[in-house]
C-alpha cells in the first residue's frame, strides 16, 4: 500500500496523478484516488476559508473544482435579496450573456433543490420520467442548451445550507467519464457546500462589522447603487495585486465612467466635482507660467478666475490645499475654489491645455523646435517635399488640427503673406475668426506642401485652386475628416482653408433649440405621408444638422430613407446614405433618379441647386414620397420665389410643398451671463422692433396699441418675473475667453404651406404678400424667434441683429 501511495502524495506529481486518475472509470479507482480526492478537497476548502470574497475563490478555483469532480462545468447560485429566487453568481462554460435567475420552486432542477433543501443526483436531465420520480412538476430548462449548442446530461446539485438557512446552490454538470456522479463525488460536494456556507456566514458577519471600517473615496459608488460593496472590495484588492489604480480598474473591469466616479469623489472630499470640458481654452495668463512637468507632479490645474475665486482642478484637494503651493504661485488671487476630478479627466484636461500624444507641449514649443528649411525662393518640389516630411513640421501641423478640434473650431484659415511677413493661422469659433498663431515666412511653403500631401493634391501646382480631403485618422489620434481648399493669392503664395467635418450622431429634435411653438408645428408638418420640405440658409447655418434631426424623428423600422449628401457628415442607423462624387459623375440629379427606382418612403437630397434636381423632388413628392432638401436662400418666403424662378410649375409646386424652415446660428450667451430688468424705454423699443416684423398683418394694421399690449402681457406670463421682463447681458470669463459667448443657438423661421400660402404660390404672388400671409398663419420670423430667445437668456439682441438681415 505504501509503495502505491508514496508517488501519489508528492506535491505537484500527486496533483497530476489525481487528475489523471479522474479519467478512470469508478471500478478502477482505488484507495489512491480516494486519498488524493480528499487532499484536493481540503486544499480548495482551505483557500475558501482564507479568502474574504467568495466570488474571488470561485474565479480562481473553478477549474480545480471541476477537475475535483471530474466535471465539465459548474454553476454557483446565490439566494436573491427577496429570498424568492436564486441567481447564478458564477458559472463556467456557459455562453449566456445574462445571469440566470430561477424561482425557488420545482420549475427547474436548481430551483427544486433550493426549495426542498435536498441534494439531487441525476444520470440524464433529458430523462423526463426520472425527473418526475423526484417531483411531478420537475423539468430541465432545455432553452439554455438550445442557445449554447451544449448538451447537458449528468447533474449533481447540492444546497448550500447553514443549519436551516439556505445561502445558495452548487450545480456540477456532466461527468467527463460519461457516468453518473458516484458516492465519493456526492460526499465531496456535500462537504464543499458546508465549507461555502461557513464562509458565507463569516462574510456576512464581516459585512455587518464593515460600518466601522475606514471610508474610501469610492464609497459613493456603492451608495449610488453603481456597484456592490463586495465588488468594490474585490476591485480594490485586485488593483493592489496588479499595482494599478482603483479608478483604472473600475473603468476597465466594471465599465464605470468618470462621470459616475466624480460625484463619489465630491462626497468624500466635500468639494464640487469638475468634469472634463472639451471646450476649455488655454489661458496664457494662467497656464503660460506653469510647466507641464510641474502640473503633473503637483496634481492641480488652474482653470479660470470666477466669482468664487481661482477655480483649481485637483485629483486630491486636501493635499493641494494643505501644501499651500497654489497661493504662492498665484499670490494676487484673493480666493481659491478647489474642485475634485478623476485621474482620467485630469490627464485629459492636461493634454487639452498643454498638448497630448505625439504632439505634446504647447504650440509655441513645437514652433520653436521647427528646423528652418532651405531658402524657399529657389526651392524645387523634391526639397519642399523633404521639408514637409520633417518630423517636427508633421507634429506642428497635427497639433494645429488637434487644437482646432478640441476648441470646437469649424474652419482653419492659413493666410500667408508675400516676402518676409509671417503666415497667420486663424480659427473660426462660433462663427467668428480668432487669431491662433503666426508662423515665420520660411515655413509657409513647407506647411502648405505638407497639407497637400495629406490630401493627395498636386504639390507642383501652385497657380490653380485645388480641393481635397484629409482623413486625419491616418496621421493623428482623431477620427475626423477635413475638407481642404487651396487658393493662390497675391504675391505668389497659397492660402489654405480647412473645414473640420466631425462625423457624429444626429441631434434629437427636442435639443435643436426650437421653441415649443415651432417644434409642435414642425413635427406635425414632417409627419405627413408625402410632400416637399426645405431647410434654407447660408453655408454653415446648420441646415444638414437640422435635416438629420428631422430624419431621426422619422426614422422607424418600417420606413425606407435614402439620402444623397456631399459630404456625408452625420450617420445614423437605418438610413441608406450616398456620397456625391462629382469626379466620378455622381451628382445630386443622378442619385435622385436612382432613388426613385429604389422603393423609398423618404428621400433627402443634400442640396437643390439646379432645375433638374428640384423638378425631380416635386415629381417624387407628388408620387407619394416625402422629400427633404436644402436651399441657399435668406428667408422662407424668398425660397418660394427662388424655386419658381428656376422654372417650377406653380400649381405642381404648390401641391407638393409642405413647408420651408429658414435658419441662422447666433452666438449663445455663456453661463457667466447676468440678468437685468430693462427700463420702460428699452421695453418699448424692444416691442416696436418685434412689431416691425408684423406690420403687414391685418391684426396689426387694425390696432397697433392693442396688439402691442397683448404681446407684452404674453411675454410677461411666459418669460417675466414679478410682472417685469428679464433681459440678459454678456459678462465674460476664462471659459468663453472673456467674450461672454460660448457655442451657438439656432434661430428658426417656419413657413407652413397652408391653403392661403398655396393659393399665393399658384398666383406667383410677391414675397411681401407670402410673408404677410405666413406671419398671419403663425410663422415667427427669424428675428422674432431670436428676440424670444433673448428673453429666454439663450442669446442677446446684438447677436440676433447680427445674423438677421432685417
């Protein structure tokens, strides 16, 4: 006997011998197997007692437990909080995405074991007769096998009991020897479940004592129900073992976002949470004197000078406040407002203000690092191409594009001057051009050449304008496209203008900035089964964005929507989108003809710029399709005249037309805005300016004073406070670069083609007549809409006047 036992009980060799012996049939297993079985069982039990978290031991020991019972799979169920069901706490090998939740009843084998608190050992779970002998209503849930393609056969299911208290169920599945589980496995599983019950009881006791443990900055996640206390404990323990931050582990293992972690940090430190803001702009006054290395070491970033004092973003506000470094760096600041943030958002903000990735450092540092190329005057194409490929120049160009994207820039303007004058780079932000940086003259041609190479243009052609596109993902960390135009200008230099086409999701209709009056009328109009609807306005006024918001509102599984766009900027699931390619002969008219053969419900044509496209739109709408398009016109009534001038039949066009939405983008007031109460003269002038838009309507012609008073009373009710109107004015802070404005808001003019308007279209009426009829029918002009939005605090009268012609 000893000769047999000796090699079987020597460390790792004993484990291998045990697992090898598992594959033998029961009759060939001897005392060696039994001794090894209990030794392995003891090792697993010891590990369970030594570990605070049952989930962790199951994670680490599941394969050993399967081998112990010669089983293919196992599932551990825990009793739910309401004690009415058991939930799969851990399972191996199952391809189900969701946890199994089974009622404690005879509807399933595990549920029956939980109900009866009796062990069950079944040779084949598909043997219905054998199951009915255990309980008349017992059945096996075959759906799990159907989904996974797995065939369950043998099953040993044991309750986890602490006295009469049920904690869960252990389910061991499929003996690899294709035999029913024997007495040894039954005894071992029973002992293992006793060990699990003891461990669970101890864990519950520790949980009750846990209130006395030291609080952590992530406890708010537990309080908010984002994760359980056990999951947080496991995460912190795992972070220690793997020498990683808890925050990184929370995000990687539990997909918890920084925006969920931030409020927990705020509760712990007792200061407000400051999230990452993609629109934040570098301030030379605050950030210029501070080096990146110093900021990284100290763990704080100054953000803006606010009413509460200098806002300081910190990872650990207590440590920063205690060190008293901030007052020493900014001695002239009287107050400091500390804000806590996550490590992830701190690093994002640091990269945003000081440069990120390969383009690290400020734009000034990158410019200083550029190597001066050879004299441009006699430079040939090969030397220019070599200079354009210079690593520092590549970094510089990438940095310009990344900064522009982070600052929500719509266009980048590169404006060289002849001779030795510097090349200016300006950004268009919220519709206005702002200076960005100036580049020495000897870099201008290399910089332009680099941009031409990025969009595959002819670098030798300097006398003709060229158009191209940059797919920036090839060159940098952002997945964006830029539409590039090069234009030769006076003095033998080339200007470059780049529009950033940031692909994205459509904006929901309710977030488009429509007033309730316009939103209700728009939804009712575009919900018609067929007809023609236009969105009009100048380039960059947000026409495509509005059209995609309308399409998102109409996009349902039973609707076929075709779009033709140049370029495709916004994508959404359910739309079939076609990119216009003029070089290949694919224009709007060609695609429109193709759409009519493709069984559409809704057609969106990016632009109606010729008679053929408009004619097909009218024809399509009259044959039962809903057609959307854009026009470059100033107002909704003027659009009708423009379309008729293209040669449209007024009767067909009037029948097809549903409505026209004109829009502009006005600068939005920053959060630093302040309210004030206007005096009577200002209110009187405001009412008069609003009424100027209504002067041709019958009601205003009949009685100006009465209508003006009625209008003022409506405004008091809708926008006033204490029977007075409130107006808003711009202030200026670091967040808006002291301008008082940040972002843009849409102004809308919605003309609905009612019977009166249709009759006027058929009669080829003048714009003024259509305008008056539309206003009487409920249309708010661009200026009226903008003036209402000034009372809502979205913008101010100066900005409304700047984008409205009248």
